[in-house]
C-alpha cells in the first residue's frame, strides 16, 4: 500500500498551489485528480480560433491579488507578457429586445440602477437584523419606495439592469441573496488572452509529474486512525499522514453513492455538515460562437449586456427558457482576440438548459445577438437573423459530475462566513482548500490559490518544517 506524507485531492489551482509549497520544502506528496486533466475549473479550449477559457477567465481584485502580483513580477523579470493581459473595462453597451444604448443613457437607467444598489447596501448596513430576501424582492422594495420619483422607463428597466449580478453569481435574482449579492471589486478585472491554463501549466512545470495521478476518483476517506486511508473507485488504496481536500463545495454537499461523492468514515462533523447545508451553488456558463466574418457593427466595444424583458412584458411560460427571459453578457472577441467570435455568459436555469442541450444554443441566442447587426442599436433590426456560426463551443460545468456548477453562491439566509470558518478549522489532519474555504478572494482563482498555500503552510508549521503562527478560529 502506497504511503505519502500528504495526499492532495484535486488538481485545480488550490491543490496545485498546495503541492507547489510542499514541493519547495521537499515534503512528500501526491495529487489525485478525478478528471483526465489538471486545472479543475480553469479550462482553456484550444480547438477554435483563439484560446477560450470555459471556466475562470479573469484576474479579479487586481489591486489586492497576490497571485496576480506574482504574474506581474514574472512579466517584469522576463520582460515578456506570455499571458497577453487585457483589461476589458470599457463601458458596456446595454440593449434589450426593443431598446438600445441611447434609450438607457437618455433615461438615466444606469444611474437609477446604481442608486438601487446603494439602497440595498444601506438596508443591510442600517438594519443589522433585516431579513435576507431574494434580490428581486428588495429591488421591488426600492421601486415601491422611489416610484413617485422614477419615470415609467426607469421603473421598467433599472431592475433588469441590476440583474447583471446574475452574471457574477451564476444564479437568478429570484434565488440570489440580496445581503450578499452586491459585487465590489478591488481593482480592475484583467483577462488572460493567451489562456488561463498558462498559469496552471507554469505551476505544474515546477512539480514532479510522477506525483500527479489523473482519472483517480476518490471513493472513501477513512480517518478513524492514522495513517488516513484513501480508497479509489478503481480499487486503489493509499495511506497518508495529511489530506488536503480541494473538491468543490458542491461535491462535499453530495450524498453517497452519487458520482463524484466521497464517503467519509467517520462522517463529516455536524458543524461542517450544517454549514454546507446553509450554502448554495452558482451555475455560470459560457457559449462561444465563431463566424466566417464579424458581422456585428461595434468592433471597438468589448462588452455588451442584453437585458431581460421587463416584468410586465408578455412572456410565454411553457417551462422552457425563452430568448430575453434572462440577462446575457456578451464579450466581443473580435475586439479582444481579433477573431470573428462572440462569447455569451449565462446563469442558473439557462446554463443548465443549454449545457444539457448545446444544439439549442444558437436558436436561443440568435434573436439576441442579431440585434448587434445594427450600428444604431436603438433602431429595429434590418434583418431578423444573421448567418449561423461555423463553430459553437458550450461549457459543461453543470453536467460535469466533478463540478456540477461553477462556484459557491448565496441564496437568501445562507451563511458563507460559517462555512469558511468550519472548513478552515479542518478535522485534525484533514484540511480543506478551494474558493469556498476563504473569505478574501471567495469564488475567485486567487482565493483558491491562497487557500491551497494556506493549508500547505499549516502542514509545514505542524511538522516543524517552517516557523509560523496558526490561525485558530
């Protein structure tokens, strides 16, 4: 039976970051990954005209992002930007099925949306015990309070503009926590035009490839005594002194015997199970359409936001998503990559539908994207539909049994802080890492990276390999 000082479960950015720290101190380790590739929820598709990131795309919080700082330091030393960084922080063009940017600007829709967000922020700041309600409900509360000061156009479209938050969290406004829904980035967001997998590959290049085992699905973890025993679905068994478990929150929440689930013996402590039951999961998806040529008329705009129809619009309800039911963020890849392609971000229910039915992607998006054929988006379309794409690439996160979505998200009354506290406490020699186990950088790549290094440091301190103070919750 193979024995390792540390077993790392998962070869995503947090697992690889932990391995890098252990490797630097010559600590015995092995990484076991369920998929046939490394990277986890960082996945760059290189089959098309450009490297498309189907998972993480950006470095967020670039003023306080230590992973981004290491990337910048590397660029400075080598005097070469192998990542091809790009700040896509132009003001986006907003449009709906019948309205365009001039309408939203003339009617001050964006300004009202910002006031709406400030209203939400103040409500929870001034009323500590205020009930956490869905974002949709508190938006309606704002509209009701301010209606006499708002125009009809603002009442209709400011709420829909606020739904851009769905494309951050990956869940609908009807199921999103309003208390934890607002986004406040510390610094601009930076794209990796050469693919985020370069970050992964640079870490892997420093590791011993013989210590990375792919297609290794963990079945059971027996921690009744030391050494800890890890069993795999292929019958393999290894033992270890330490475990760093980096599987996504969604996998920790699974009950056996679902694919990807882990049986814990003894079961995870009640404190962790309760915290897991009080957190939710986002489903952010991506669709890339490649065309023979760029037919849209806004070559110098890098982002568009297609708004959903207002609440009072006529909608057909047969249980299937319809165009304009949900907001869609569109990246202009002609501006960013100089290739004739558009990338659409989807959320929640729409992501689940299109990832399970990728053949429906173009029929769903074509009425939305066809609006971009006009230079003046405030004018009706010249034609109803443009030529179909030559290639379509659809993410598969919700159908991947080892992710089942994108990253942690909050429903009303969820408590992300408690989950972080409980997982960071760990269970003796079982440690947890990942974007769901950290507050600074939660849901982001750099948060996951920091959590992996945090857990490696915990082991190094406990083993008296480095000096340091452990954070005890």
